[in-house]
């Protein structure tokens, strides 16, 4: 999670919402990314999506079975869908997202009977640090 938080700080420094994500296969970092929606002019360029895409490329497969995702903010519906489709084993997230989160808030995608894959979820990992980054970033915008 420390790497994901460092990436979140980097995102904020570039004017992006401070979110970072890391895909791990055991102790090996497969991919890491930060939000890049502004830089890429792409609303799908969430840290999770970018890290998942890179991990799939590195692995050379369409699945991430046995891999874990560390992300600084609760995944949204789009990212949760990608997590299910790639079959990530476990998701660790820091801060909850009451507005757009889709794991423990909102639609709770993995709890839906139609969801075909349910990763293990561990929320609140380094939450205070992630929340502080988010609060500071959005305070400067207002």
C-alpha cells in the first residue's frame, strides 16, 4: 500500500485526483499506476484500470488469478467490474468512497447475485493517510 500511496501523491502533484494502484503476484509487483484521467483526457484512466491493463500485458493473459490489487480509494463500478472480469484474488483498499465506491458503498457489485467473481476485500488499509491526501487535494480545488 505504501507504493500505491506514493503514486497517489504523485497523481496529486500532477493535478490528478490522488489515487494509486498496484497489482501484485505474490511478492512481485506486476504493475503500478496513478490516476491519469486529465493527462490522457480519458475518463477510464483510473489508477486501477491502468494497473490492471499493464498487469495483463506483463502476464500475457486475460486473467489475473492469484494476484492482488492495492488501491488507495474504494473502486468505482467500472473498476470493480474490471476486477471481477480479470478475476483478481484480493482487493486491498484504503479510503472508502461514499459517493462513487462500488465495493462497500453504492451498488456493492461483488455482493450482487449476478456478479460472477467475488474477490476477497480488505478495506481501511492505511485509510487515514489516503483520506488526508484526498481531503487536501479537493480542498485546494474549492
